[in-house]
C-alpha cells in the first residue's frame, strides 16, 4: 500500500505483516513503512556545491595509526571535492587551530600537503574543535549548499566541555541553523556513544573505521550521499485513527524523537530507501471491509530550504479471528523485523558487556542467530547470521572493539544504511 506520489516527493509504501486485523480480540499490528526518496534532479551542469569543514583530532590519544587514518581520510575527502566546493580543515588537541581557512578547492594537492604536516600532541578539546569547524561552515552557509562538519576522532574528550548531552545540544543548535555534523570514530579507543549522539543531533552519520582500507569506500558513500540528498531534517509522525480509541504506537527503530514527539529520520537520499518498523496495539475492532487504521506524516526540508510534508494512510479489513489465523505473513516484513531485532540484540549485548557479563553478550547474539536460522534463507539473512557469529567471537576476544562494531552495525541497521 502506498500513497499516490507527487513529482519530486518521496513515496511511502506501507506493508503490514498481515493484510487484515482480527475482530473482537487484541491486535498487535506490525507495519513496515518503506520510504522511497524522490530522485535527485538531473542536470547537465556541475552538481550542487558542498561546504565542508574537516575537523581532525590531533591529541596524544590519536598518536600512531588513528591520526594517520584521520589525515588520510581528510586527504581522500579533499581530493574528491570539486572546484565549486568549499572546504576548511581544523585541528585540535587542548588548543584549536584553523589549519586551512574556508576556501574553494582549486588546488587540492596543496591542501593535502598541509594536512600531511599534522602531528599529535596534548589533550582533547573535542567540543571546541567541533565548534570551530561548525562556525567556519556557518560563516559560508548557503541554502542551496550542503553544509556539514566531518569530525574525525577517537572521541576521548578530556578538555573543555565534556558532557555528552551538552555537546549534543550544541550540535543540535547548529543543525537548526543548517549546519549538519557527521562523526567518524577511528581505531579502537574512541567513545562511540559520544560520537553517535553527535551524529544523531547533527542530522548526519556516524561511522566506525578500523583500518585505512575502509576509508575510500566510506568517503565515496558519504560524499555521494551529500550530493544526492533531496531532503534533510526529516521527521515521521504516526497519527492513529482517533475513532479506534486508545491505540498504542511504538517505532521499533528507536530513532531520536523531536520536541513534537515525532521520530527524527536520516536524510532523504536518492536511491536509498528508508525502512521504519512500527508496532500498533489495537483492541475491540468491529468487522469491517475497509477500516482506516493510521496515517503517517513525513516532513522534510528540501535543498531550497522549503519545508514539505506528505501523509499516507493505511486501511485494512477486519475479519474473524479464525480467518485472521489463516492469513500468511509478508516475508519482506518478517525479514525486516528480524533484522531490526538483530540490531536491538546487538545493543543488548553491549549492555551486558558494559556490566561485565561478556559471556551473556555472546549468548544473546547466538540465540538470535539460531532464530534467524529457522527462517527461509536469503543472502541477506546469511550475511546477518555470519555477522552475529563474528560479533559473538569478538566479545570473547576483545570486548572493547566488539562493542564498537556492535554499536556501529546497530546504528547502520536502524538508519537503513548499506551494510559494509
């Protein structure tokens, strides 16, 4: 089921686990909302410009491979930019330095040579470094430009503002002014909770990078995503039919929630559908051939800074409990539900590890793997089972690194990001 799309608007596809509800008994309706972003405008000219600030943690905790990866990542990003793009580079330890003031990328190799000279030292004023990068981006903000800070760090802030909630609030404030934030955790020592919280507040992405070989693919995806973004500051509200009484709604993806109680979704990127899984609890439904169950309200801001919204309604028949029991499940919805549940199980494993119960971490991962093995097998399911097995082994051998992998994989699944 889907609403009729208007040209240039996203399309919302509504897929219930079963195609009807049961009369006279409690119902737990599982609903997959698949959001298909509008196609990016086709143009024979250059793509829309980017306005980026690359913020490098050069503190002593980044010494060695993490800093080398941060420099390489920055150079990869600069070389991928075009002459109409604007970039600045900020470095920080306990002090903040503007290594490259904001400028058009007319000589990327000269900029890369400056990045190569960065050396590690001092403590970590992460908030101050991010703020400098965000300020430089904000100074050159344009509505038609995608404006973003890319923070590369191990995330172990220990100088200046260190409270994660306060830092996230400051990131959210710049996001409201049109400057987003993506974060990249390098190596095995960064604070994934801090960096993930900043990305959520920044309407951006969080990524875990263990080795330099993963950097080119990450930046290709990140920059392609920026240039193909058709909507940002995206929210989804659920509006149950008021005539049905007290309908309880839960968004299973565990997205951040805005001040209006709506889920904050990732940016709309052409060619990358978003999947949102919902659960609705309903009772005492009468028999009906076509009952309006709920509407979903999707809102977004386009590249011109204009706010839009669209609604899509789900109607289902209500049949006898005997007829309902014979209805098959939609295999697509069941698969999406179990994969999202696997993301939740990963976070459960992290919680056990944090409490010192690493053996329980491995148990919950393998329990869910066995559940997946009982489903009709697909290549995606096989890959997920392999990933859960690898995580289970990882928690026993290196719980700190496994925590980062589990957090990153869970975040990617929640946000419908391609698995790498």
